[in-house]
C-alpha cells in the first residue's frame, strides 16, 4: 500500500513536470497543454500502455488529466467490443462521466454560493 | 510559428533579439520542481481518497476512479470558491493545472466569475471557456483512436 | 501650435488646478498610497460586479477633482477619458452620471496622456474653460476580459504585469498667472509601432519600441535635449519594457542621467507585492501622475517632467487570430507655472 502512495506521488508529479515543460519551454497556453495531454492519454490507451500505468501508479495515473483520454478510449473500446463499430460513439462517456459531471455540478453550486475574490 | 518568422522585417528581428536580452527568463527548473511536488501531492491525496472509498464503500480498484475524481473536483470547488486555488496555481503551475482538480478549477472559476452576467447567459454560456478544448480534443481523439483500433481488430490486423 | 512632425506646443500653458486619484486594496498597500485621495479596501466597492466597481472608481475620482478645484460639474465643458474594458463602458457610464459632454477615448494604457494632450490643446485654444481628463482600470475586470477568470489557477510568468485598480482624473483650465500649479507645455502624439511581438504576458517588451519612438520624436520635434527635463517617466513598461526602452534610447544617442528615467508601473508597488514585472493598466500612469508625481512637483522635487504613457492595442481576439501586438505611446510635458510666471 505504501508503495502505491510512493508511485502515485512520483508518476503524478512527473506527468505534471511534462505539463510544466509544455508551459515554460514550448510556451503553450494551459488550454493547448491540457488538450495535448488528453490526446496523449487517449493515444497511450489505444496502444495499451495506460492501463499498466494505472495498475502501477494508481492515482498517479488516474488523477492527471491524461486519464480523461484514457477513460474515453476505454469506454469506447468496451462498447465497440459489445456492439460493434457504433459502440465507439456510444461508449465514450460510460466510464468518464464523473469528472465532467462533477465539474458541471460543482461549478454551478460554486456559482450559487461563492463570489470571486479577485 | 514558422509563417510568422517569414513575415518579420529585419528591423523587427533586430528588436526582438535586443528585447530578449531584457526579458526575465522563466525559472524552468524551479517551476518543474514545484510542479512535481504539488502535482505529486495532489495525486497522493487522490490515492488516499481512493483507499477510503475502497475500504469504507466497497469500491474495487477497477471502479474507484469515478468517486475519486468526483471528490477531487469537490475539493477544487472549495479551494476555488475560497480564493485559494489561484494562489496555488501561481506557485505550482502545471502541478495544479494538470490534475483533474485543475479541470474542475477551470470550470468552477469561470462559473463563479460570470455569475454577474446571470445564470443562463453568464454561468451557462461561459462555464466551458477554458475546459471546452479539453473536452473537445479528449472526445475527438478518443473517437479516432478507438475507431482505428476497432477497425484494425475487425480486419484481423490486431 | 504644431511643432515638427507630430508635436504640439501649448503657448498659453493650460493649468492642472486639481486632481482626483482613487485606488483599490492592492494600491492601498503599495508604495504611493499616501498620494491617493480615496482608497477602497475591497475590489467590489459595494457594487454588484467588477465592471460597476470600475465605474465607481472613475466617478469618485471625478468628484474629488471637482471638489478640490472648487467648481461644479456644470461648469466643465468636456470630459476626455477612457479605460480598457470593451466599448469603454465604465467610462461611458460614469460620463452618463456626470452629464458632462464626453469624448470617449481608447488608447489602452496610453489613454491618460492621449486625454491630457487633447484637453490641453482644447483649453490652449480657448475651446473650453474647464476640461476634465483621466483614465482608469480595475484589475479583476481586466483579467476577466483579457485573460482568465480571477479564481483560475493559471501561472503568470515573470514578464507579466499587474493591472492596477485605480482612476486618475485632472481638471485642466486656462492659465492663472501667479498660481504655482503644474502646466502642460507640449505634447507629442505617437504612431502605432509593431515589432512583431505577440506574447500577451510580455506587454512591456511589446510597448518599448513605441515609447522610444515617441520620446525620440519629442526631442526631435521640440529641438530639446533630455537634460531639459528633471524626470522622464513612462506609463507602464515594467521592468522588461523599461530596460529595453533605456537601451533603445541610448542607441539612438539620447543621453539620460542616473535616476532621470523612471516608470509608473515600477513606482506604484512595494518590492514584496507579487506584481511580477510591475504595474500596468490605463489607470497606472493616470494615478501615479495625477497623485504622486504632481505632488512631488508641487513640493519642488521636479520642475519639468515628461510623461510618456504606453499602450498595447491588442484584444483577446487578435491574440487568438495570431496577430502581433501593435503599441502606441503619447508624451506630455508638464512644468511648474512659477518658472516663467
């Protein structure tokens, strides 16, 4: 269990370092950087490389935004296996809903109860 | 970027070389260390949250991702709402932007900010200002990747 | 009178008889807080939105200037003012409250000197008895429009600047001989200069060539030497832009003394305030000039100053469309009346 904590810290930290290099060296905007990382996550799952990373690093792989791409591909592939090619469209949000739903719901609640501090 | 270089006059190029001497350089190494530490810490917290759900709510390692992510976004709502996340962000850069908490912060901060324009046009119309591209490219790239893989499997290549 | 290519000389020496300077919480903790007439301890200022607070900043600055000048708003012929917000609505709404015939200006952060130059011209040629001019900005309203939501955790690089929350307004009227107030003596209107820089987080670097161009034009048109002025101060070039401009001026042959060349964005805040490369915004040059610098002139620290406000004429859209940042700078010379009075 302790090992998992360690690797979650290290792998999560390293993915963030990649992001920081995209900010500071490639001079990309946050929007560009996050979009790129999500695409990378999707491609890695397509190549079968992301799931092993999740098994190894736990939250270190599921918390960074790259896992979004991974979940979307996963959901799509699962449904495609079951229902054929149309599953690529129908399956995507099966596995990923929590992140986006949470952001929308908490965003709205946030707007109801908070005022920006500037 | 390349096309911009072509259109620059010699005068502009000379100036840009001069200006770069005075430009305060970004402390890349320092930023990377801070990003590593904060990003790692956020993932560490996520791991703790996962174990909490596994032991107390009978989630498995396979499906604990969902409540974990939702909980992390909830935390980012609190930090954003209390005016703390922007300070963390200035310190940690990608360390707080790359984890899913950064995604939550981008949606929530936009929602909170645009409340002054009303809930429908302000909050609803502006919430995805920053996160929209992540959702767009995430979904589209997943579509392409999954399509390619499925076709390759169907044709017996994989 | 036209002098040279792009400058005016104000032979009738229009006088700045009163000013009003308002600011926000960050400025209250800054270097020049004692030079502000009114400071708010909260960015909302009791209003429902940042944009409405922005408007209040300017309205209150105008009211202070009128009170100190001991005149009523009905006596003022014109208001020349602007800000950074889309369609300069905060200024326009303030003009609606004040009911003064209004010239809305947009020069980004160079608006203050654009306004002072035009006001001086109008008063000099008896187009008005009293004119109010000013510029303002509000940190949160500007961040919301140009960059990111204020609670967003984005990381600003060290070249970024901090938009000040403040409004600076001056009352300009015909010269009153014997009164030792600051007077405007000349102005140089700048051209739009674009050296191909496109990073919206490095405004200073983009604006420096415009500042240098206008300063060089001023000394060329008026056939003066930099030593004529006790102080040459730029609006909001910040650390990077200011150093770059200094080098550009040096290369062009203009010799500046140690301490003679300063920047409003660098004067405004204390070292420990997190403003990266310095303060910026339409209100920056206005609040520093109409508060601190004119106070210093009245104390006798400076007899003749040249104020060069610099603006970056970009929009959030132009950046997304991969346009570079065109910039402009306007210069106005201010001297104490007692000199030749």
